[in-house]
């Protein structure tokens, strides 16, 4: 329960007196003594009830509130190993916490703690400590004596300094110190040789110690939203690094990452980079995000990133793309919006990734064809020159690109002339005034990968749309749709679905069976509710656009969808998350929602 919800309960007179026995179930303590686990979260406590500290002590005769019974043999009890005090109003934690030396998990997140007791260092077997979402300004030195601590969560506090002693936590695997006031990272961090996940996002870091590059087991590093203008240059020892987040800093260049052979995802949006130095990047990259920088040119060596699937170059100064990018067969999402493109028409950009890749591929073919023509090898024809050239050009375009653009035309079967024997992969049928889907397009159902039927007047799709089993990109935006046929569950290869600007009151059930879906664009509808059970099935979902709908509540569980990279919720009727959080971007929204998930 959030602090806002607790406030509402208090206003309604539903809150209980602090430490009130009425708020404790009589079966709670006996159960805790059997399982070794005690959950006292969401109970409005300003301090821990005194009877908790006697949990593993012999019962006092007649102490009914303590939950003991004549049949319970206290000497057979299990020592407390897990204590959850999350989402209360604790101002301090008693030194009596030391009476639980067997604690393995201590969860104190979402309270009002300003300090921790020094005796916390006596919890010698503690493995997980969560003190996130409190008001801590410093940490007791004794805490760094916890040799078995493997997960330490202290995000969303007021900490401005981490002591060098943190290097003594040699077994630490996860450290989340995001959303604090840190200005530096201690060099002794390199002593934590087993660390796998580090999160220092949303701090005030201006530089990193060179020693951080010695963390050979680190797989996740988040440095988003800091003041970094420079990074250590040689990251060659970080062989396990898989995800690197550098968004919203002041970087002008990237460090040498070419030897980070496991790196899959690189996020560098909102920096000051003017060049993309591909020679600094490893071939293993699958996702590269460079939006909102000052990059002016993409060199042909970009094709060296042979496994690249998603490249975000939005809002840069790029004017052209190298034609050889058309050979990058694994790319499923290429975003070039917001660039002063001269060599790429807007209508091609609007048709999406596959259309851009296909167009770039034709630029390679056209270059070869021009060379043949210059060598005098152009084929002869008995047709008039202009007619022959037009016919040849159309056939050449259809054959080489496997793409047909009939947008902005009045539908007629003649528009398909010449394409009957060609396995078309891309068809653009936008802005044609269609009220129904032309059945003649079904002849391409086995080969078609990208279909754009946006900006029409279609209100219903028949079952035939489910026969296009090779589709990876489907644009149904700006129509009159209220539902999608159940047959669309057969679209197992679909990566991007655009149903924006329609009349949906909820996301169609068939969407949740599209197991390959990465981008779901559903803004500008009348959607009232987010179906979390359905969305959980979309394990690859990276973009979820639900802006400008009628959503009244955002489920906190949405913050647990680790695959999400772009979440758009603006223009709905919900009040939480607040607009100020939405403005901070996707990661801030996800972190906020995750923090509101009830603790089990």
C-alpha cells in the first residue's frame, strides 16, 4: 500500500492505534514460529509492536495476545529468518532487531526511516536487506560487516556518500543505490568481485572510477540520469556485461566497448554525442538506443553489428542512411523519426522498419543497375523508350524490393497487375478510402511481412486476416475498428501491431496470443482498463503505447514487465502516476509502479 493510500485510510478513520493488538492476528505469531517468516507490512506502524521482539522467547503465562497456546512447544520453534516490515510508517528501527540473529531477509522498504541502528551489523547471516523508499542520509559502518549480504536495495533515499567500507561486502551480487544524491562512487567498489547488477541511476555522478572496469562478473549497469560527461575508456575486462544504461547524461562519446563480448543492449539516449563510432562497439549488440543526441552521420560500418535488431536514431541530425543497411536482415525496429532526412521520403518512414530496409536495399540494386547501363549492357526493347522504361522500372521495383505501394489511390484489381507471380513482402494500402479489406490481397498471404492499411474506413476484419502467418508488421491505425477477429491469434510472427486511432474500448483478446509481439501501439482509442493478465503473456513486449485513452487506473504490476523500454500513458484519466512522473520517462514510471506492488 502506498503512502497516499494510507493517508486516505487515515482520513476515513480506518487507521489503527500504533502497536494495537487488534491489528495482529492471533494465528500470526504461532505461524511465524513454525515457518520462520513474519510479514507485518501495510499496518500503519510507527514502531514495531513490542511483542514482536519476544517472538522466539519462551511465552509469558497468560499472554494470549502473543498467540501462544498450551499445545505449542516453544522449544521446537523455527528461528525467524524472514521479517517484512515494509509499507508502514516506521520512524526508527529498534536495536532489539539483534534478537533475530538468524535473519536472512529483512525488508524495511517504504517507511520513514532516517537512520539504521548499528546493531544491524550483528545479523551475521543476513543475505537480503531492503531499505529502499525511506529517508536515510547515511549508513552505519557496522552494516558493511555483513559478509553474507548478496542483495542490498537502498534506492529512493537521501544518501550523498557511500564509504569505502562498502568494498567489504565481497559476496554482494545486487546493489541498487538509484534515486539518491551520490556525487561519486568509491574506488573500493572493485573489491566486490562477484557483483552482477549495479544501479546508480538518478544520482549526481560526474565521473566513474577506473576501477569499475575490473568488475568481470557485472552483467547489468545502470547509470541513467546523472551528470556524466566522461567515462573510463577501456572496458575490456567486463566480459559479462549484457546491459548498459547511459541515458540522460552529458556524454560526447562512448568508451571502448568492443571487447565486452556479451554486451547485448546499449542505451545512450539524451546525451551530446555527435558521432557513432562503430569500431568501439562489440558485434554482439542486439539493441542500440541513440535517440535525442546530435549524431549527423551513420557510416557504412554499421553493418558490422550483424546481430542488431533494434536501432533507435530518433531526434538526431542524420540526413542519410547508408544503403548497405538494407542488408541487415535481423533489424525489426529502426526509428529515424525527427531527423532531417533528405534521402528517405517521409512516406517510406511512415510505413515502418521493413519498408525502410527494403528501400535501402533497392538503393544498392539501383547502383548496380546504373553501372550496367553505363557499360552499355542495358536491355533493348521494341516499346517506346518512355513506356519501356516505366514498365521496366515498375517490374524492377516489384522484383527487387518485393514491395508494392498503392497508397492514396482508388482501389482496383488493376493495381495488382504485374505482381501476381511475385512473392510480395511489403504492401502499403493506406489512404485509399477502403471500407473493407480487399480479398485479392490474400494471394500474398504466405509471403507478406509488412501490411499497412491505415487511414481507411474499415470497421470489421474477417477471418482472412489470420491467414497472413508471415506478418511481422501490421498497421491498422486510423480506422473504425472496435475489435479484432479471433483468427488473429495465428499471427505468431507479428512483431509490431498498430491499432492507434480506432474505437477500441479494450485491447482485443487475440492480441495476448501474439507471442512475438514487441511493439503494441494502441493510443487514441477509448480503452478503459489495462488487462495485466493478458499483458503478462507478451514476454517480449518492448513498446506499449496507450496514450490518449480513458484508462482510470494503472496497475502497479505493469512495473514488473522487465521487457518494457517505451511506455506511453499520457492523456488518460488516471491520477496516479502523477504527470510529473510521466514526464520523467518510461524508466521513472516503471520504477514508481514497481515500488507500489504489494509485498507478499
